[in-house]
C-alpha cells in the first residue's frame, strides 16, 4: 500500500522528490502518513478534499480485499 500511495502522490505533485510515505502497522489497521511539499498540499487534497477522498476510497477497496483497514493521514 505504501508504494501505491507514493506513486499516486508523485503523479499529482510538482515536486515528487519531496513525497514521503511512512506506514505505522498494527494488527488490523495500518496508518499511512503522507508528507508532501507545502506548495503541493492543495494538489493532494484537491477541491473540497475530493482527491484525498478518492485516495482513501482506493485504500479502502484494497483493504477490503486484504481484510485490513488502511487510514490515510496527510501531514504538513
């Protein structure tokens, strides 16, 4: 999942070298922390949070298949 979020984020931003993804694992849930450059924050979140919601939807669908819950946190 880390690679998936990282590749999506790198395609969205102007500074892909500043994209950092960290995964915090627990038994049934994984928290994926995404950091991007401040100037690219709006591109990752999108209008009214639509892009972030779409990424979370993809993670949810993949998580259902793996029987695991994924939570995306976008950090600045």
